[in-house]
C-alpha cells in the first residue's frame, strides 16, 4: 500500500472512533449552528448522527462516543463558551493517546465500578469549560468506568431548582445517574484535577 493509501486508512480509523449522537424532540437554530460549527472544525473526523425523538423527557441531548463507548452526555444546546468547550473535548478524544493518564487508570482499577460525574454549567461561566475538560480527561483514562453528564443550567431550570444549584460549576460524584443516586458528594466551584480525584477516591474507597 502506498503512503496515500496508508493516510486514507488512518483518517478512516480516526473518523470512526469519535462520534456524536444528537437526540432532539424538535429542530432548533442554535443546535443547527452548533452542528455546522463541529463539521466546519473537524470535517469527517467526527461522525454526527441526529435522531428525532418526540418522547424525550428533555428536548435536546448530545452523547459523545469514543471507540463505541459512551463517555459524555450533554443535556441542552451548547452556546457561547460551551461551543468552544465542546470543540476542545472532541480534540482531546480524537488525540486521546496524548491525554491518557496511568495514575488515573490505576485509581479506577481500584474503584472497579461505575462513577458518575455530573456537572452543572452555564454558557457565560469562565470556569465551567475547564471543569468539563478535566472531567473528560478523567473519564478518558478511567477505562470507560467514569461517565460525564453535563447539564446546561439555562436549558434546564427545573434541574437547577431540584438540585439547589447556586454556583457553577457544581459537580456531583455518584455511584448511579444523579436522578437515581441515594447519596453523593458535591464540589461547588472550580477545583484542580488532583482534588477532584481525591474526592472520588474518598467517596468510593473511603481513603
């Protein structure tokens, strides 16, 4: 196979390894703009599937898959800083070998159960993209044990009220999806990755 054929094969592998599944109950111009921006930025490297689901409890949900494993959910429509944030995490997932962390992998090998990391953010928050990037990197190195669930506060005021969110970012650490969780740990505000990992370890292992 010549060098051109090798390049095409590599591009095909990358294109199939990161994908978005966008579920919606109705069309929205902001969502259309977001999809167009992702396509402009990544071309065929990101596969995008849009699904109309009239029975959804929430009108918009974006799921990110890496090597066919669901790593991240976004509840709402990315706007303003969230669009750049989304592009950053997709870039991380596309170049995941550079971001894999052996220390994080060892931590999750000890935990050996699913970890749900739910974070409330807003489009104007300057610290929220940093928090989502950190959680995404943690999930990437967890061997698919950590699931990240990002909730746009502006699009989900009912959840903001239900979980008494006053500051963003607010991170919930749980053993189940937040709506089913019997207990949780909460981090209010921006924290370094090491501190978040310490809280995960304490919550799951009591260390």
